[in-house]
C-alpha cells in the first residue's frame, strides 16, 4: 500500500490553462491540475523574468525645468515602451558591441528637445520622445533620420487618441515647462527583466487566487424560512448566492467571485446551522488576473513566462541528471 501511495505522488500531471477573459490590457485565466508552488512560480516569473525594453541611460544636455536631472532620468526610465519585438534585441550584458557599451543590436535611441515659448504651462510627455539612430545619438548630425531604427520600440501613448494638445494631460507627463524653460536630452533603451530593475516589470498586476469550493447543505437549507434564506443570501458582499423567490431556494450563482471573507459561514452559525455551508480553497485550480503596462500584450506576458519557466525547469532537470550520473561513477 505504501508503494502504491508513493507511485500516486509521482504520477505526472499535465497542467491546463483556460482563458476566461482577454482584453488589450488584461487577461483572466484558470491554471488547473497543478499545485500552489507552480502557480506562484508562474506569477513570480511574469513579474521578474519576462524581458521588455526600458530607457536605461539618459544624458541631459539642457535642463532649466523645476525638476533635477536625476528626477527626469528616473521618470524616463519608468515610461513603458512597446516591446513586442523584444526578442529581436540582444541582452546588453552579452552583446558584442563594436564601440562603447551600446549598439543598435541591443539598444534603441531617443532624443527630446522641447521649449516653452508661451505664457501657459507646457506639458512635455512621452509623445515628445523621438527615435534616432546610434550615429545621430553619437553626434553625427549629417545622418538623415529614419523611423525604422526603433524596431517597433516606442513610448506607450494615450489610449484616447486625438491630437497632442488635447491629450497632453492624458499622456505620461515627463515634466511641466514654465515660460522660457527648456528640456533637451538624449537617451537609449535596453532589454532587461524585473529582477534587474522595477522599470523592466511588464505587469501592473499579476495575482492569483485559489478557486473556491463551495458546498451547501440542502438538508439544513430546507430548515430555513424565507427571511433566513434572504439573510443568508445578502450576507455575502460578493453576491455569490442568489435566492429564487419562485423555488424558494438559495443557489450558488457566482462561485468565482468568492473572496473568502467567510461572512456566509458566520451568518450560517448565527442562524444556528454551522454546517449549512462550507467554503474551501482548491489546491489544484488557480484563477489568475494579469494586467499589463502596455509594453507587451497580456497573452505575450503569459506565454513568455511559461517559456522562461519551462527553460528553467529543463536546466534544473539537466543538472539533476548530471549529479546522479556523477554519483554513479563515484560508487
């Protein structure tokens, strides 16, 4: 019996993903047939190990604004950049740059030069960042600018559309310029992961919750009168339960909305039926909610995290096999 129980523990599982909702800015899906350690590993990978592009170095040439150079550089780094083609870039830590420590294989270059010549406050936003080549970044002013140098990497702009003036306050504001103030700078973006710096985190939210298991004791439920059933229904702030006046019965209407506040369990106890309802957390089904920052689409984030996690597991498996083989040779 002990050998059979041990074999059950070693049975290979095949995790599944079921997409519940998918939009431009977020994805909601169920990861099932696995355990909390794998679910948390996926969540942490999405946060810390999915690569995106972000501004890494800024050279301030002129700054007469109210903000210090360091503040502006920090704000530039936190501007999300479209990173759908991030795989086309080489990690700067392994890139064989011919000159300096950056090149067009690992970096994207931007420039910004804005001055307020009017009396009103002027908003300098991410929209004002213009892509340039490495030659122009290095000071070759004879270079003719082409828009294809960015390889699809550009600041995430306002989702509202329209002209720049009407959307100035809706876009990501870098700094506000007073009269006769100017900001001129050059910067370049690199590929990185959240483990290196928070600016490389592709998600605004990456959470999961245990899929709720809710069971109603029908025998105890039938003992409640109509008012008590309505009280039980309204005890849940997430509106998981619904009372049907025609059938005079309480049903589980929105199980996935359960947030484990246990108000229904408390109400059942107050009504004198402590076993009326049981609420448990499934240990093999997890509901994920992932919101992006605009750098990558939600499905790209999940897919990239799964590939990265699989790669790490393959590497671990390879090392384990090597250790086993070395032990065999020693014995």
